[in-house]
C-alpha cells in the first residue's frame, strides 16, 4: 500500500448560488505516492491542483477514497 493513495476522487462545485449546474473540479482522480517519492502538480489555472491538495489534507470533502498510512477516508455515498 502507498504512503498516500487517492482513489476515484471527484469534487463538484455549484456554478452559482441559485440552483446552478454542478461543475467538476476533479473527475475520478486516482494515484498513489510511495515513501521517498516527490510529486509535482502542474496544470493550467483552474485545472484542480489546489482542490486536489486540499482534498489530500482533508480541507475539502470529496467523493472517493483518500488513504494515508492505512487511515482511510471513504465517505458513505451521497454524504460528501
């Protein structure tokens, strides 16, 4: 098992405060990071880099699974 594992993580935002559509910031992102690996996130503005970072730190909630050193955050469907 990886030191940090992200599995099928998705994050949606409402595009407006008055019943707007849901806009995806991340769609089913999966990866693992092993001890000693260095990872860099590179992408255009608005591509989800900060969102992914905040999900890995548990600042944001998301659908999907985040595991760190065996600690799993696997939300019940529809709760996040």
